[in-house]
C-alpha cells in the first residue's frame, strides 16, 4: 500500500492516519463495506459483506451478480468502511460533528478461480462476520460453490480517518446555557431468535457473546 | 423518480421494492450515507451525513471539500444508505444471510447558492440527525455560512432492498444439530457524556430519548 493523490481526497489531514494498524483495526471491526465502481461514467455504491487477510479483502456473492462481474474485470474500485461512534453535540450548529472511524481503500479486484483458495476466502468472510460459525455449519458443496463468486480485492492505497472526543466550541459560545457533549452510538446485538425447526436449541457461545468493536 | 437500467443492477428482483414510501422510510431512518462519484474513471466512496426533503437529499461540508466540489459540477452520483438489522445464521454456510434495509439512489447534485435555502437545508440535515437540536443551539453566522457548502442531490432513480426473517435452509439440512436463527443488530445510544465546561447540566429530552428506527 502506498499513498498517492487518490487518498488525498479528504480535507482534514490532521484527522488522517495512514498507519496500517489503524486501517486494519477499522476494517476488522466492520463486516459491511460499501463498494464503489464506475460503469460508463456512472458510479455505483453497493453494500456488501467482506473479510480481510493482510491487504486483501474478500467479497462474495451470486455468480450472477452484476457488481461482482463488473469488479472482476479489474476496473478501479473503492471500498469504504465506516463506523459511527457518536454524535458530537456542540453549542453552535456549525461545530456539530460525529465521532467515527472510516477507511477508504482503493484497488482492483479479481475473481478467485482456484477452488481451494475460494473455499479459504469464504471461510475468512465467515470468520470475519461471526467467528466460530464456519466450524459448525455444513460447508458449501460443489453446486453451491459454482453458484458463488468470490473476489479478492488487493488494497493498493488506503487511508483511515478517526474522530474522537467532545465538541470544540468557539470561546464565546461556552457561556451558552445549552447542553453539549457526546452521545455515544454503537451497534448492539439483541436477543437471538431461534428458527422454528431447531433440533438443537442451545445457543452457541459465539452468538451469546457476539459484539463488534 | 423512475426506474431504468441503472437500478437494475441488483440480482434479486424478489427483494426489490421501488415504492417511494419504503425508500423514504429507509433514508429517514439513517443519518449516514455513502456517496459515490467518479473522477477520471476512479470511483470514490465517501461517508457523509445527510438530510431528506421530498426527493432531495441535502449534504454539507467544508467549502474546501473536494467531494463537494466534484459533486457540485453535476457529475453522476450515487447515494447509498444501508441498515444492518441482523445476522441470519443458517445450518449451511451457503444460506447465511443478513437482514438489512438499503437504498441505492442515483442523481446529480448542485450547490445551493441562495442563503435562505442553504440555511433551510442545514436545518433539515440537523433535524434529520437529531430533531430538536437546531432550536437550542446558536445558528451559523455569516462567516460560518461562507465556510460551509451545501449541496442538493435530486434523486432521479432509486431502489430499495429489504431482507427480513429467518434462515431458509435446504430441506435435508434441517436435521443438522446446529443452532440457526437470527441475531438482531441495531444501533443503540449509550450514556451521554457531558462536556466539561457545561453551564447547564440538564440533558435535553431529545438526547435522553434518542433512537434510530
């Protein structure tokens, strides 16, 4: 990965972080990415699951998926991951902000043809979503593998942006009798809902303990 | 809004919904969108806040923002909003899925030059994020307005996709002794953290009650 013009899109270099560790941490805390590509000058932004291994992101879907077909031609792609961590409520409208972590990654994707690597990639995606699940469920059979496309997206450049902390107001606004601070937000798991046809009702530990960073 | 080739990107028409009500409902439940545009064939996907009024989405940022400058030239844009509602855990790896609501909207943006409309748009964005806040805080002054760009994105086409419900397994897999079902996920607010320099400690009702659909 390296840094060139493309990742200099963002305006606030002070918030920028190009450290690999930060980028990987943000990617690994998410399981949903928004993938962008252009087709005849028209941008498409499609939400999708993903998994990461080193600087490779794996995405999968139906073999008939137009997004996967477009991406597998090797067109430039952009994969963006965003976590909202809180609303930053300032005393002035102007200084309102959001605490967040995001990664914008550029690169190109190609289809995985090798069956063993394809199965490995599916496992990485599954582990990324909910670790422990893959070992319990029935693995994809030959027919299902044929119906599934898996791409590997090589991250060529990436940048992370992070905002943390409370509001920063103009000095004269601190006298205003307005509540200000941070309202933390996070994605939380609710009560698991078992399928009606369960032959085994016990909840796996990885479901009970499920949480994202 | 109408439906043309662009929104036929997605593969599962059975999950498609082009009803306006559904599209507006999904947009209004979110405050974060991923905006896509192409510059010299390179796609960019940038997370941003937004507000909605009819079929117009307002987005704002620094007057120096490259994204806003690019978009305001009227290039084709794509605005995507995604809610993850739960993990769908099936008995086979292949039938794992996610419950979600998403909207992919296509259109073009332009800069709002009229000051009154610009202020109105900022209020719509604020109300969309946290209703009640705008009335309490100091409004943007002239200098702040100059530092802020606001765009209106006219939705020309949009499609919604929604998945709800439990896993659907292959008949023979129902005998497997694997827990299956849905793990609901939602964004939840935590305990508000007041700024250290508050002159008024009382939490507003709209902060205490804050929740997204």
